[in-house]
């Protein structure tokens, strides 16, 4: 690989680590914001919605209008936008504590835009870099995101433990170094040419292809299967299995992310046949969610979380690889469409599990049934939520099977 592309690849890697930061920093600090500023849990949850909605808007904009942007310049602006967002996120609450939430919301909006751009553009950049095995490079890129999540959780936990929650500003400032390094690496690099539909009518032509929608719904279900356990593992371990919150937060999320990173790293080193891998991953995830729903033993719950992370590890990047193979002429548009599908699944899946959990808690008949079995309403609700979550990897199986069959046929 030419040195200029090696530097570009490292810039993409650090950009994906920055994406780990912007996606996980707020949840790590929720309790800190609640205690320091009295911000309600509803408003804190709104920060997650701002993050998702902003990224989805970026996905849709680039799905239809990517041909109107100077892609190389946008790519090089991503880390700058991330650094600005993190600065606003920490500086406004520090200088104006009475306006703390405004600063958190504005900072979240800015760095979520950078996260959306990363999701849409960094994968096609990696795909465009000359490589003997682009599929493994794609998996390696996504494994770095997972390892980045582990880093953020561990680093933030240690930082707050050593320096105290009241000094959280400096945690955000310290994490700004990552996008600063990315910006430095991008400086002077050449971004390979990436194809996009030349006009909006070209996008419409792609949208008429059935295989595109097959890929879209495949990553939708894969994104849901991945993010349900990522977001609900902590609450599941605490409420359903009685593991203390501190250990559930660290071991639940961290173990899941370690397994996620391990699966993607192994594919980057040894993997092939992505259609078969995502099918097997969905099979494994189905059994893991069933085990989570019926499990009552804490250690098995922890193992189940980790195994789920391993099983779903390729459901997002694997579907990206499949879509890129089927539509090589789609360029940025294809990656933007897949990002939109994955983001929708990542939002809708966990939200539906929350709704099912609340319904189970608030329906008297179910609560009475749980009490007769010696199961508290919250615990019963989470178990039913996990059982509902089985539908996502289960429904993905026929789609992934169809993709595997199509890989042996002429692409449409």
C-alpha cells in the first residue's frame, strides 16, 4: 500500500474511534449530569434522540444528494466538526452552568452531524483504497469502532473515579485529542475517487431495484439485533438478574463490545463469504436472545451478553460488504442508504423493546401472573422485552438466506 493511502487509512481508523466517543460519551455521563445540574432523565434521553435524528438526516441527505457535495473536502472536515462539537459540549456548561443543557444539546447536535458523516463516508473511503481484500479492510474498520467503545467506557470510568464527576469537562477535552489527531492525519492526503449517482434521477433508478431494498431491510434487522443488547444489557443484568448496576454497566456493555470487536477482528483476519457469516450470526443471535429471556443465573447472563456481541458482530459491516459487492457503481449512495437502514434499526429496535417492557409492567394481568410465579414486574417486563427482541434476528434469517442464494446468481 502506498504511504499516502496508509496515512489515510489510519485517519479513517481514528475517525471511527471518534465516532465511538460521540455515540457513547453522553450515556456514560447521564448520572453525572443528573446529579450536577438536576437535568431530568427525559431531557437526558432527548440527547440520544438528537444524536439519532441528526445522523439519520445526514444519511438521507447523502442518499439523495451525495453528487452535490465535494466528498474529499467533507471527509477532511469530519474530525474538525467532531472537535468543535466536543468543545461546545464541555465549554458551555463550564462557563454557563445555568445553561448546561443548552450546551449539551448544541454540542450533541454538532458532533452527531460528524458521526453521521463518518457513518456515511468513512466506509466508502476504506472501500476505495486499493487493497487485495477490501472486505477484510471493511471489517477491520468496524472492529476499531467496537474497540473504541471499550476504550471510551474504561477510560471515562477511570477518569471520573480518579478526578471526580465534577471534572467531567476535562474528560471531554481530553477526548478531543482523537479528532485532532484525525485532522492532522487527513492533512495533505489524497482521497480516492468514490462514485455517486450523477443526478437525483440516478438515485431513483437504484431505488427501483428489489435487491437494494433486500439489503436495506437486512441491515435494518441487523442493526436492531446489535443495538438492542448493546443498550439493554446493563438494565437486563441489573433488573432481571440482580447484578449491581456498576458491574452491570461495566461488564454488560464492555463485555458486549469486546465480543463485538473480537468478531469483527477475526473476520478481518480470516473471514470470507459474508452472506454465510451473517446468516450464522443471526442464528446465533436468535439463540442468545432466547437464552437471555429465560435465563435466571447471573454468570450465564454475562456470558449471554458477550456471545450476543460476537454473534451480531458482522450483521452491520457484513451487510455493508454485501451491498457494496452488489452495487459497486452506487458508491456513496449505497453506503448512505445502508447507514439509514442500520440507524433506523438501531433506534426502532431498542425503542420497541422499551415499549414491550413498559406494557408488561403496566398490564395488571401480566403483573399478577409474574407475582404468582415469584417474578417482579420489572424483571418480567425485561424478560418479555428480550423475548420480543428475538424477532429481529429471527426475521433476518430468510433475508440473509435470500442474499446467500443471490450471491450464486447473476447480480441484478
